[in-house]
């Protein structure tokens, strides 16, 4: 005989869970005990939000293997809410298991008892509770199935502590097959033909590829489609890295102009949310061809002229087949060349900043130093506002798993939690966090976790002693004499990391950055490079909020 926690662990192993991220608590101890028997590593963090972020990153880095966070009842679950909400907006599949007071005393006011399921349901794909020990595997399977099907997202399972502690027999309780691989949805051939027909009439088409491409395993097919059609392509969300960074069809800087001028807009696995001004960024006269895994996403904020529902990798291949079968003329080389010339011209406008020798360091020079240091073996994680936006303009995403950021919820504090999952998943690769100084303050104490587990994660802080993304619009709108809640101290975050047992570096000039990064990685310890960058106080650059 064993206990319900062992059934949880056995079910997680069946689902391919490669680590449990947690902050221990009495309500969930049986799960952690069961993990020891099932050989599942337990990585304990310093804040439950970090546990959920780490589980999110584990799923992103290991498609087909689900990330899992285990949270104790009450404040354990509430602390994890931000991580769950972030995964919800980012379309990341993960399983969160929450503790609960004893089922035998449900509703009587046990320690840390509350309605977790009701709280989590609006920000999850599925949320429920299991009240029978022998039904635990069944509930885990249902949770995993909901997390990965269609548009992926988090699933939440509550299990009371007396259910987890209840007696169980591994011989008598069946563990169902549990797969974290989503089912393949094939598109309607008529829809594919309509999409190709529309594209064949275009003169200035543009494609935006987003997160849905990743979860469909559609990166190679996206690349083939873009190359064979010479279709100018932009990426957002987890679509970054799904095309080679040096692909002639991949663009970055001319997005605004291209979307305003396009006559056909192919939207592949990305919503028309604030990032595309709810469809307003696209030319009014453009026809919309929308490709997505879930029909409920079609036509959100702007009607689609043609819709193709299916696995995006399959959709791209079927469209190529249709182009060949119909002898359609689909070649946009001239339009691509025109956009490339514009992109190259815009690139030259940044050269002075990229090479700036000023101190404090120009943010673009900061990004350029990182660009020149990293290689295809590096996993980059963006955790910040302005500094991450600047870095994204400069640093190419070299591999499908080479970049992670929070996603549309814009949650700060993902840096070290994401990095923990990355270093656990790929112990031989370099993991580098690009921090804003504000973002570092949210989960910087997770350096303690990295030290305890011996993860040689390196962070680099662009330190302008401010909430820079808020500073500029506040000064621009209300004046420099009306600044409030936007300034920070010039804190030596490198010394904070040293105090936690890591390695610290401090830079005031741009030429100091690369040697500091080299020493940080060579230390073999968790490390932080703290770089003082220029504080920009100017007019707002435009809002990202609407």
C-alpha cells in the first residue's frame, strides 16, 4: 500500500513531467514524497509565482512534456495566480496542482481553506477538484488533456490533503495513458484552396506568425512556405525563433509600414490583440487570411475573408500542395526585395547608438554587446520593459527555443524562474537573462534557488535606476516636476547576488560588458552583470496598453 501522493507522482511520470516546481507546504507533502519514489526531480523555489513561471517555461522548452507546479493551499495557490494568468495569456500548457484542507472538514474553516477552483477557473483551460484517492490518475489525465488540446493553456487540479494521504494500491488503481502531445487537426481542403486563391491575387502580402505555430510544431513548415512563396513574414509571441534569424523572408523593423501597405494579410496562430492594434495596424483594404488551430479565434476584432482551421504545420504544407496542384503563381520576390531595402535603410539609422561609447551605457549598445556575445547554444530570457524591447530590436532569435519572455500579459519577474526550467532542461547550454532593474526586484531572490541547485545561470541588468517604461510617458504627459513612483535607486544588484552565494560584476562603460559576461559564465556559478545604462526622460514613444 501507498498513498494518494504516490498516485499523483506516478500519473505525472506517465504524462512525461520531468520536474516538479514547488514551494513546500503541509497540504501537498504526499506529492513530493511520491516524486522521490517515481524519480521526478523536485525543484523548490522561494515564491510560488516562480514555481508556476518555471513550469510554464518547462512546457515551452519541452514540447510534448508538460510543466508542473505543486502549490500548497491558500496563500500557496493565491501566490501562484499571476503565473497561471501569465500562462493563460501566453497560451502555455501546464498543470498546476493545488492543495486543500481535509475534504472531511470542507466548509468548516480549515487552515488555509478557500475556493481555489472558483478563483482559478476564469484564468485556466480547466479547473476542478478530486475528492477520491483512487480517482486521482483519472483527474490528472483529464487535466493534461485540457491543457494541451486546441489552444493550449494552464489546467488546475485541487486535491485535499486527506485525499492525498489516503491509502492507495498501485496494483489496484489503473494509471490511464496520459499524453501531453496535442491531437493533429487537419484543415478543410476547400478552405485551403480559398486561402491559396486569395494569396495568388496579392501584390503586397504580409504574414504574421505567432505562438500557434510553435504549439502546432509548425516551424519547419512555416519556413518552407515562406521560402517557396517569398512571402514577407513577421513573428510575435512564441513565433520568434520559428524561422531562421537570417531568412530573407523574415523582417523586423518595417512591420508598421508593411502592414499599412499590404493587400493580403496572412495571420497564422496570432490574435489580433493590442500588439496589432486589434486589427487597426493592417490596411483597411487588405483581405485577411486567418490560419489557426481553434475556430473560436477566427474573426476576433476583425472579420477574416478566408479562414483555415487546423494544425498550422499541416496547413502550410497543404497550402504548398495546393499551390502546386493548381499551378497558382505565388511569388513575391519583388515585394520582399523592396521591403528588405527599407529594412536595411532603417538598420543604418541605429548604427551610432549601437556603437556608442557613452557612459552610462546607451541601451542599444548594451543590447549590441549581448548580441555579439551570445551564440546558438544560448537560451535568452527577457524580463523587463524598455530594456527588453530595445534588446528585441537588436538581438536575433537564433533557434526555436532561443528566446522566452512573459508574453501578452507582460508579467515582470519571469527571468530566473524561466531560467531555472531552462537550465534544468538543458544543463549543458548557456542560459542568460536580460533584466530591467525593476524586473530584477520581483523574483531576484530566486538566485538563492539557482545557488542551491548549482545552476550556473547568468543575468545581465540594464540598470537605469528607474521604471523606464513608465518614466518617459509620465514625464511627457505631466512634466519632469511631476514624477512619482518611477525612480529607483542605483542599487548594486551584483552585490545582492554575491550575498546569495553567486558571482557579481559591475559595469559602467560599454567595453566592460563582454569581459564581465565572459567572467560570469567562467565562474561556473549563478552570476549577475549589473550595467549602468542611460536614463531616458523624454516624450512618450507610443502606448502599448491599447
